[in-house]
């Protein structure tokens, strides 16, 4: 009789065990390229380099979910970067993303190292996919805008009539209190069929004298084989003449198994420095996971500018004293995702 009761109890627990199923996915990208790069600085020569991540950062990661029942899920994602040309990993093992959280009808809450609200808008409105030289990733360089948040709590709503909202708080954990280095950010996005519109705003308490302000607005539209994207990105740091602005306008066109991209970019700061960049790129699909690519980018700085351009993992930037230098880069590469 006791054995019968035990068997019945085990069968009765099966639905409860099934309700807590979990899954884990291992994924990554391997991206390598040959680049001919020239910073344009006086006396400098062009260099042939073997780069990692000229279209997409080489990376590996683990992500998974667990069904907790009643529409609630637990989730995690840890992702690290590496250089495929040298095999060297990023300084932080999972510095690209490292979060754990819950997801349900209320939306998604994550804790850890996460992308900032304005980063989502910037990524959605870059025609180059934040790859290739000339992407809007250069706006996030040299502490102009904040792309990833350590020590953060993040929320993203479920979609409602195409609208999603997100908010984030990152604790600066400064040892002496002020300035706290805390960041607060919000974003609102609208996506409906071929239309995307988004905007985000962040405040960083970096200096006791005042807060840094960062914001991005952007849009995209797709019609047939053509797609258009553009954005306006601002990093307004405390202090005189510290405001940085970047504008991107780009288009892509599907051509059979390939896709062509063009992007125009302008960078400027409040002190009068200005640099205009042009990027032309092409990607050819070999399979669902593998493609070849090529790109050319050039940037014209005025006599106060020392702007450079970025791919997803590398950059070509003149030395800080090489005012007016005009960098160029020609790249061919292969990318495989797994």
C-alpha cells in the first residue's frame, strides 16, 4: 500500500516538474578581416592589418530560460568577446552582457551588466548594423555616450500597439559618494511593420559640478528591397565646449544573395571640430550562418577635428595632435555565426 501511494505521488508531481522546464543555448560569432588602414596623420604610413570583428564582434555566449509557470520565466545571458586574430579574450570575461532576470506579462526585468536604453535606439537605427567602419559606435567612444551599464537594474515593457518602453538605473558605486557615477535612463520605441521610431535619454552624475546628458533619436523605414535608417546622437558632458553631436543617414538595398550599404556621418563638438565620414559596404550571403563582406570608409576632418571611425571591434583614429588628418580604411572579411 505504501508503494502504491509513493507511485501515485510521483505521477502527480510530473505536471509540476514539466512546468519548470529549462533550456540553455550556446552561441557565438567568428569574424575575421584583412584591412588596409591609414590614419591620415602626417608622416604615418598605411598599415595592412588582420582584424577581428569588422562586421560583428567575435563573441561567445550562453543564454537560457526556465518556465516557472503562469506565464513567468527566469532568464540569463552571459556573453564575452575575443579577438579571433590573436585568440585573446576581452579584459572582462563576460563584459559584453551578464544578466539574470524575470520575464512575464509585466515585461522583462534584468540585473547585471546590460545595454543602456539609448544603446537600443542607436543599434536599431544604424544602417551598418553597428559593424563596418563608419558605424555609429564611434559616438560611444571616449566616454561620449554610455552603451553598457554595470551594476544595473533594467526594465523593458511588453509591446503595446507597437510601443515599448525601457528604463535603467546603474549604480556607480563610487567609494566616496559624490560624484556618484550613477546613471538613470529611459527610452521609448515604436515598431510596426516597416516603420521604426525611437528615442532615449540618460543622465550621468559623473562630476559634482553637474550631470552629463546623453540622448539619441532615430528612425527607420523599409520598402521592398530598400531600407533607410538615420539617427541623431548627443553626448553633452559637464563643462564648456564638451557637447558632442553625431548624425547618421544611411540606406541599404538587397541584391539577390547580397546587400549593399551606404552611410553618411557627421561628427562635431562645441569647440568647432567637425568630421564628415562616408561608408560603402557590401555583404554576400553564402549560407544562413556565413557571409563574405567588403567595405570602404573615409573621413574628412576640418582643421580642428581628429575624429576617427569604428567597426564593431576596431577603430581607425588619428593621433590626438593630428588635427585635420583624414583617415581611410578598406576591408574584406568573412563572418560565421554559430
